[in-house]
């Protein structure tokens, strides 16, 4: 039986950035009808950050009408 010497480097697990964590919560609250200002106060972040985060998620999830073959 042969042996092979190998060196394996185990890299640390990367945790999601704070922005990524807050994006999900901000989107959930926005879908419940909360304003960007109120969400920002709850999460302790700027309302502009809340708006950008929720718009980024919503633009990914909501298909536009051209994807269904409808013209504008």
C-alpha cells in the first residue's frame, strides 16, 4: 500500500456581510408596509440604505412584463 503526503489548507468560513443580513430583514419589513424611515430606525441603519437594499432584492424577484412575452 502506497502513501501520499498531502498538505490541505482549511480556510475560515466567511460569514455574510452585515448588509446581506439586513437586506432580508429590511425587505420583509417593507413588504409588511413599513416605511424606509421606520425600518431604518428599527435596524439602526440609514433609510437610504434600506431603500437601496429593498430595491435590489425586489428588482431580482419581480420579473418585468417582457419576460412573459408582453410588449410595453
